[in-house]
């Protein structure tokens, strides 16, 4: 016989055991939760994998490392969408049946509005009119192909587009290759100098920059912001308003000492009608050339300013000589035709295009890619 007190003792024992089991389970759940939360908190501070899978062997996955010239071309093509509007308008007009005088006027207006320039527009219209494929039953593909041929003919001038700096080598030449950036205020000289420095570093070049914009106190700091992440030294003056030619001269000395492959000289923006400022450019060039030749003078033109840029171009060419044009801000421009106009006016090729404000948004200009870009869509 089990006594009443025995039964009570059994019940109490069972309750105590159950309480201990429940407590143990709860503690284990709390511990697991704490571990999970801690892990999540830690992983928030870690860099997140990139959408593409984030393979760290990809060069662009490493912070601060510039993108190679190959991969950037394909990535930036879509940025020509604004300029592409004129390509698409031309395509629409030319696809009409039985083209008449009014249609040809529309073609010419479209070219003029895209800043192709009067002479080039007229020439392109004449060439299109003479093409037998333009009348009769034509397929959209034929129209696109014909337009591509004509635009390519207008864009692709017979001059070398390669930057001297691309093949520069201190070891081979015993001196750095010198690039000077020139242009009116705010066109994108410093930004382009920075992007170009990164591009050259990505291609394995040793680069030095000279901040020969001594006009604005912040100009040298701006250049350093671009240069630092890729380890490019910047030669600058301690005092504002210093002689830009002397900063350029120090740049030459430093780049020789450091056995750099390329020296990039950034200059202050200046209006082409200020004679003393244009003379200053000539002096910068002469001072450098007392020691080593200047291989490249890049005129940076803002693509959104269109025909205004044309007027600047020839004055700069006279003052310092221009070996190539950088068309900046082509990403925000609906006037891609300026490529055609500026090359005709100066007889020098567009060598680089700026397609955004990002550090790697600069590409070597490629006529075929450009024409494909403006005819896409
Ligand atoms: N969207 C776009 N913006 C650009 C591009 N290039 C430069 N910019 C912007 O244009 C502005 C002026 O650029 P800067 O490089 O300071 O121009 P700058 O010619 O050195 O100017 P100054 O030295 O004052 O004459 C900046 O806000 C740049 O981010 C480009 O290709 N696309
Ligand atoms: Mg500047």
C-alpha cells in the first residue's frame, strides 16, 4: 500500500524533475539565439558579397583598385543613351517610305541639333541621299547598316587615337611621357587627370601628377583625392598663386627621380579669350620642354556645351598645341555629334570620353563602339 504522503512526495518529485528539464531546454534555446544574433551583428560589419558573387580574384572586387580598360568599355556603352537619341531619330526618319525633301530636311535638322556641325551634316545628308539603298523597299536592318557606315565614316578620322602614355616606359625611354590637361573652367580636367592616372596604374604604369592649377587653393587637394587611393604621388606648391610653370618643372624633376613612366600635369581652367592666361599655358609647355618633351596635350571639352566648345578648341590649339581631345560628360549629353564636329575642326582625334563621375567612368574612345552605342535601342 502506498501512503498518501508517499504519493504527494512522488508528485512533488515529478514536478521538480519537469521544472529542471524545462529550464535546461530554455537555457539551450536562449544560448542558440544569442549565438545567432552575435553572428549576424558581426557579419553586418563585414563587407557584403557583391551581387555577382564577389569572387575576390576579380580586380574590381578589391577596394580602390582601378578597373581594366577592357571591362570598362562594355560597362559604359549604355551611358551613351542620351547621345543615342539622335541616332534613333535618324533611323526613324530614314525608315519612312518614299523620302521627300521634307524628310531630308528633318535628317539635316537632327544632325545639326546633335551638334554634328553644318559642314559635316550637309556631307552626311548628301552621302545618304546618294545611297541607292535609301529608296524603295528597305528593311530596318538595311537602314541601320547604312546609317552605321555613314556615321562611322564621319567619326573615324585618319589619325592615331592611341595615347602616348599607354606605351610609355621609363626603362625604355629614360624619361617619363608627359601629358598636360587643358581646357576652360569646369570641363573636367582634374577629374579626367585622376581617372586617367587610375587607368594607367591599372595598366601597370608608374605615374606622378603635378598640380599646376595654383589658381584655386583646393585644386591640389582635389587631385590628391584621386591620386591617393592608387598610390600616385602629387607634386604641389606650398603657397597659393605660385607659378604653375615652376610646379610643372618640379613635376618633371620628381618624375625623373622616381623613374615614373608618365607625368600628368593638371592646369587651371581658363577662358580662351584671356590672352595672359593662354600665354601662361605656352610657358608651362616651354618650361617642361627644357628638360623633356611633351608627348600629349589633352584638351578637355564638356560635351554638354556643344558648339561653344568648338570656339574654345582652336584657341587652345594655337596657344599650346593639342594632340587629342577628351570629351567629358558625354553621359549627360544628347549631343554626341560633337565628336564629329570637334575632330573636323581641330584635325585631332577624340582619344578619351568621360561617361560619368565615378573613378573608372573614363574610356578610350572607340569609333565603332560609339556608333553602335548611339544606334542601339
Ligand atoms: N557626369 C559627368 N560629370 C563629370 C565628368 N567629368 C567631370 N565631371 C564633373 O564635372 C565637374 C567639374 O570637374 P573638374 O574635374 O573639377 O573640372 P575642371 O576642369 O578641373 O575644373 P577647373 O579646374 O575649375 O577648371 C565635377 O563635378 C565632375 O564630377 C563626366 O564624364 N561625366
Ligand atoms: Mg581642375
